[in-house]
C-alpha cells in the first residue's frame, strides 16, 4: 500500500509538471506579444522592448517556464500583464467559491443518486424502478446550464422564491449566501445525479447477482439485509471511480453554471481573462483547474485501493 | 430478448432521424431566412407562418432551430471523427501489447489529455486562435480521444484472448495483419456504440461552448447560443429558451438511446464495456 | 426429521421440479444424483428458500415441525444458517471479498443472537475445527488470500457455526483440485449432522452416503439404499449412468447414454427419459409412478 501510494504520488507530480509544460507551451503559441497588446499599436519599439523586459517575456521560453512554474510551487501565479494585479490572490478568492459550488452539487447528486439508483436496482422488474431508469436517461440529456435556466424560470420567474443569480459572501449574510447557491447546486446536482443514478443502479444490479449475497442469505439474512450488509460496500467500489470522473465534470460544469447565475468563481475569472486577453491569468486558472482534475483522479485511485483489499 | 422490439433503438433512432432530417432539409428550405434581422418582427408571437415565433432580432425561431441542427451535427461528426480516427488505433495498439512500454506511454498520455476537458481546451484554443466552430470541434474531438482509446483498448484486450486470435498468432501472422483482419472487425460494434455516446457528449459540449461564446460565431445559428441570447428574456419571453433547450435535450437523449439500443442490438455481451466520459 | 412431500418448482410456465418426495432421518446421509439440469440444485435451494427471482416452489417440506416451503421469507430466514445450512459449489465467489474471513464466520452467529465477542472467539474455533492451519491468522485474512479449498472450508465453518440439524452440500468439491477433494469430503462426512449431498459424481456419492435419490428431468426416478441402487439399478437411466461411470478395460468403448439432457421444459411427456431410453415402448407415454418400498423406481421396463 505504501509503495503504491508513493508510486501514485510520483505519477501525480509528474503529470502535473507535464501538464504545466503543456499549458505553458500552448499559451506561448499565442500570436501576439503581451507587451504589444498592452501598449497598443502606436507604441514605439523602445517602449515595447522596455515593457517586454519588465514582463520578462524577452527571456528564453525555458527560463520563463521555470520562473512561472517555480512561482506556482510557492503559490505565486505572477502579475497580470493587463491589470498589473497579482494573480494568485484572485485565484485563491475564486477557488473557494467554485469549490463550494462543486461540492454542494456533488452532495445533491449523491443524495439523489444513491437511494434512487439502489431502489431502481432492487425494483428493476417493477414499473417504478423502470420509471427511475427512464427519468435518469432524460436527466442525462439536459446540460447543467439548461437545467439552470429551467430552474431560474420555475423558482425565480414563476414562483419568485429564489434569486435568479448573484452571489452574497457567507460572511455578509449566511441566509442570502445559501439562497443564492440553492439553484446553482441543484443545476449541477440534478444532472450529475441522473448520471450517477445510472451507475449506482448498474453497480447494485451487478452486486445483487453475486454469490456472496446468496451466502449472506443462507446465513439467515433477508434480501434487503444482505444487500445492506454485503452489497452496498461492494457496489461502492465501481461507483467511487465514477464519482471522481463526475467531480471533474462538475468542475467544468461549474464554469458554465457560474455564467448562468453570475457567480464570481474560477469560471467567471477564466472567461473574463479570455475576454480581456489576460493571458497569464488564463494560464494560471487553466493550470489550477487541470491540477484539480489530476488531484481528484489521484484521490479516487487511492480511495479505490483502500476500499478493495484485493488491491492492497 | 430476441423478438422483443428494441425500444431504446427505436426511440433513439427516431430522435436522431428527426435531427438529421431537419438539418438536411435546412440546406434546401427553411420557412424564413434564419439570419434575417427584422425589427418589425421583433419578439413576434408564434403563428401566421412563424411556427415558433421570432427572437429579439426578429429572426424566425423554427428556421434557426433547423439550421442549428446542422451546426450540431457538423460539430458532432467532426469531433467524433477526430476522436475515433486518433483514439481507435492508439487503443488497439495499447490493447495488443498490454505490457509494452508503448502501451504504457499511450495510456499515460491518455490520462494526461483526460485532465484537459473539452471546455478548457476550447477556451485555450479560443484565446489563441479566436473562438469559432473549428476550434470548438478540435477541442471537443481531442478531449474525446481518451474515451475512444480506453474503450478500444478494453475491447481489444478481450478480443486478444479469444481462440481465433490465439490461433492466428500461433500461425505466425504479424501483429498489424491481426489488428486489421481480426481485431478491428471484432471491436467494431463497441466502437459504434461509443461513437453514439460520444456524439451525445459532443452535442452537450458544443451547446455549452456556444452558450459561453466559445463555439459557433454569429450569425450562424446554434442551439447553445440561442439559449444564451434568450436568458435575459427569460422573464418576458421564456419560449425563446424553451425551444433550443428542448432541441438540445432531445438530440442528446436520441444519441444516448441510440447508443444503448445499438449495444443491446449488436451484442448483449458487450454491455459492460463502456467509457465513462 | 426432514420430510419433503410433493415438491414442485416452476419458473413462469415451465415446471423445473415435479412432485419430489423424500425424507432424511437425523444423522442420515442422503445423496442426490443427477446431471446438470436435472433439478437437483433447485430442490436444495427451495428447501433453503433461496430460489432465484421468478422461480417459485410449492408443496410441502418440513424440518421437524417447521415448514420450509410456502411460508413467508421472514420465517424461513430464521431457520437458514441455524437449523439448516448450505455449502455451495463455487467457493471462489461465495465469500464477500471486502470482509475479513473471521468476521464472515462470526456474522452467522451474531445474526442468530450470539454476542459479538463470543462469536469472534468461536469463529476461530470453527476455523480450527474445519482443519484450517493457523486459524487465528486465517480469521484476519481476506478471502482472496485463501485458496479455493481453504475458502470452501470457511464456507463449511459458516454452515456448522450454529449447530444445524441438516447440512446441504451442492457439489462442494467440484470446483476444487482433485488432491484436496478427498480431504474435503472426509471432513464433510465427519462433521455433518444429517446430510443432503448433491453431486453428479457417482464415486463421491458411494463414499459419502447411505441412501441415494436419482433425479432426471426434474423428477426422482429411483431411490433406495446405496448398495441396492448401485449394485442392482432398476431405472434405465440409473443403469446407463452407472454403466457410463464403470471403469472399463482398455480398448473397450465406454458405454454412454444416447443423446443429451434436453433444456428445461423440453422433456418428453410421460416418462421423461423415454427419448433417450433404448427400452422405451409406447407404454412409456404415460407417466410411471415411483413405486417400491425401500428401493423405489419410476420405470415401465425396469432392469431386473
């Protein structure tokens, strides 16, 4: 297990470095020079060269990369070429908002999917079980931002009980904070819940056919008791893998949902960065999102190993 | 199962067929010019030749939906095409030499690409080359490669232990010959199913990108952008969001059901092989 | 002690087990022989109340004074693992892969009311009783760390934990290596209170049981004391089965039963064996009853 952990950690670090190189190289392809963009078309060559020197973009790309990456390791994302503001604090401010959004969405998805998926599996021959399967199939077809628009229509336009967008920091007003997040959470959670329901259902169905469930019943457990005691933990092994993939999907879904609900998260920061051609900012946010996906994969793999003694 | 009508295949096929039909007809005929801006028809109610009404620029919603289907299919076909053409050979190679360094390399790179979702790729590409249909297609295609490679690898691993492959290898046939003659035909049905499922995901991605302004540029109609344009009018004219939303959901549902139906139809044994992305 | 009368098992419209009746006395070891598809496993599972979804049993089966068939699950489940236990064919998949072996043995005792710490201790004793080396260590192991033979011993320990009145074994050694089969059989013979032993292997039955039931096509076609049935088979199917298993001198052809077992629901009317029987006549189109005291058979043209 220790050996596995060390190996997996090494893979995580290596992939993060390679991902950083990829992101950096990609952004370096950009036609156009940050200094020229910052100064506009009428700038003198001397001024451009001077600014280039101040940005450090006149150095060889390898040196620039090491400088950038070295900063990242210490939490320094550099200073924006466009706004001259340090990027690190902006990202860390927004990261918290996006994390709350994603984790809340995941919680909604789990609360929906685990009972519904299990029920649909246990009652897979009944109309209600089939109805849950069909509903989850429809739910998968609805993108999170569309769910968001629908929810706004129902709860903000028609019923007028929740705000259609905006974000109030929890420190300012916890009640409003919660009210503002309910619809975004639901938008992300309903859709991911539908996907997850299908995986939970098929995992539980697979487990229900296992011999050890029959053994449990031969010991004197009823069908439900056997499934609770022996089935659900076994079914959770494949579901955990999917959960990781879903967290990554949710992170990206959050970028779009932030746009729908005007929430100042990482997605909002990223899109503003692109609009303002703030390349270093875009580079930093993309790196954070990619690193988050890699980290989630790492956590999933390790959890998977902890859950299943055969892999230890 | 034999003899029972395949409901998923039937429903999925019908929905996909409708999208294809709308796209095909739109080349020759739409009720109105979908891009024609006309202040006189601004937010026109449905009826009188405007089946679903007109938007804030006076463009006919129904015509826009028809041409939007074309955009959706165009992006889906190219993106899934890129993913299949790149991902399949990688997966087959990795599956045929599961213990080799090449396989290891392919799967590691695969995992890395997997960390770059379509949306991030599209935003990065958009930042460099400017947003548009092409960058959206490439981004979605590249992001879908890992799913194809994984599925192709899993299916190849299964095929490689079957008797006929073992026989072909024992007979001294070379690996490329085995790959083309035996492996590809046998993983074909898995790939077709994956293509259908990936198509659904591509539609979702394209809609999200257009919604954010990183997809198809105006004035070419796209369902995602129709939604984005309708959001501010949700309080006054919700129908403008309803129709493109419905179109996206039904198209995605259609391709998902088609994938499920094909899976059952082509080979029930293959139900377990499925990518999660 | 166990009385089965007129047991039927059906899945939808197809009858899989037809009118099976037999008894097992305390301490008696009874063998149930048949090819796959003969209904022998379904018979056992219906006694345990463990039939798969969509398959139902009717008729009467009683263990002592308690009904096993046609009573609600909540009543049968209290008997399972306590009054009657079962060891299955496939040891590799019968144990929960995520749970330590000791906990899985203890579970069957806590389920039937024994305190947890006591069950833990007794689990180790049971593992020792089924002759597992280092029982304390095995108790802490996960199933994948044990061999097939060891896992089957664990299953046996689970089955014996609450001192059942009857042990049912369904092909318990079929999945094991030949070298460990004999040890396992000896162990079962030693520890079983009363035994219903299911197999297709005549040699195993011969070493384990005092009485046999021969099943074919969901019916008992012959039953009686082991010696009588094996030395003087009456039913033509039993006769063929024995002939096929007898060791033959080199060079002579092994006699076999013509044809193969039809799929469920496709057995002929009347005598279920008549489409494969060399002695079949038009008389066999009517169903023969199982007749005879002690050594009974259901055949219109029995071997002498």
